[in-house]
């Protein structure tokens, strides 16, 4: 185990802060979603054609709705051509013919500024990820994957911004929101990995974990990602029933998708409980597994609150954040286990 130099310590701290910041952005994205502010800015990257959005509808032209609808239609025509070029003809047809794209919401200053603040924080985090890449250049000769993957994370952030613009232009098309979410998880995973890789030489060897542990953690990770996708499907259902049902009736109108999502959570709880059980005697990993189990329980409790208390808006971003946090902790645990296996080999 070697002691890190000053620049390495700086990189670790900076990359750790960046990971935390990305999770903060995910939480804020949940707030945008739960408050219905996703279309608070009808264009991208500007907001109502300005870098500082308006605070009153009086600042907008009388035909602003028609103008932004036409902008979205033009952008979606280009996007559908990309989809067609890659063989996604049905999706291209859906994008071009979705009637919701032609609907422009009334101006709402609160929703506009919620979405605008979300974009500002996203821009700051983009700079943090760029800073992570710049600091990673010192690893080019020593550990090249750190630099390469830091650069990939930065490129993905740019791609994520483009996906965000498509989410806006398609008026929150549901499967685009799911892609947006999964890409955010991928970016977090890359940042966690470069942070871990920069400090693995200073980690103690882990020699007290059972060999089957790796596959249990992989199962937990994959099943959790599936659960997150199921959660996005439930959210799609909520968006649809919200058009005709009162908030207290949303859950009762969701149907089979919600039942699967709810029941599936019990499987995840049992699997994580078993994971904690087999690590009771592992001093090196018991602590992180304990926190993982705590987060899983909190996630299930937040889901229960939404199910039985009319989907309170303040719980939705918490539920989203906890779900993505579970994936991050699982992935870091898997990295620790793999590090132990390489050392033993």
C-alpha cells in the first residue's frame, strides 16, 4: 500500500465531489419531474430564447406558444431522420406523430425557474466533470484508463445534454426520459470507477469474503437497474392517469406494471438482506453492506409512502435519488470485491 502524492489526493477529492454533485443533479431532476416543470423552458439550451428566463408572461410575445411548437416540430423532424437512419422506423413515426408535441403549456414562472435552475446546475456539473478530466491527464503515463474514461464521461455529459434537448423537443416523450435516466447512471458509474481506480493502490487487501459474493452483488446490481426501468414505466403510467384522475386515485389506476414494481422490491430486499447476512463476519465489507441495506429499506419505505399516501410530490425525488444511490453503492462494492480477487490472484 503506497501513500498518494498531492496531485493524486486532489484528483480523488475532486472526482468524489463530482460524483456527489451528479447525485445532487439527479435529485434536482426528480424535483423538476415531481413539480411538472420539465417543460418550464420550451426550448434548449436557452429558456424562452434567453439566457435569463422571463418572470412574467407579459415579457413574451403573444404568439410564443405557436413559435415554440414550430421549433420543436422542426427539431423532431431532424431527430426522426436519425432514428430512421439507424433502423428505428417505428420510433421515428412516434416522434413525428405524437399529438402531445403540438401542445404548448401556459407560461408558469415557478416551473420555468425550477427547470432553469436545473439547467444551471447541470452546466456547473459539466464543468466539474471537465475538471475531473483535466486533473486525470496526470495519470496518462501511470494509469491511462483513468484519463480515457474521464474523457468518456465528459463526452457523455455533452451527449446527455443533447438527449435533454430531445426530451424537451419531444414534450417529455416517455422512453426518452428513460434513456436520459439510464445515461445519468452510466455517467455516475464511470466517475465512481475512475475515483476507485485512482485510490486502489492504497486500499487494503480483502481476504475475508466468500467467493460467491461477486455474483450476488452482480445480481443485486442488475436487478436494481431493472427495477429502476420498471419505475420509469410506473412514472409513465402516473403521467397518463394524472390527466383524468385525482392524485389520491393515481395508484389505484396504474394496474399490473405498478404491482410488478411493488412486488419486485420485496425480492430486492430479500436479496440484499442475504448479502448482509453472508458478510456479517467480514470486517472489511460489513459496513458498506450495512449502509446499502439501509438505503434499500429507505427506498422501499419511500415507495410505500407514495403508494399509500397519494404520491406526495416531495417523496418522488427522494425515491429517485435513493434508487440511483443504491446502484452506485452496489457498483463500488463490486469494485472492492474485484480488487480483492486480483490481489489474491
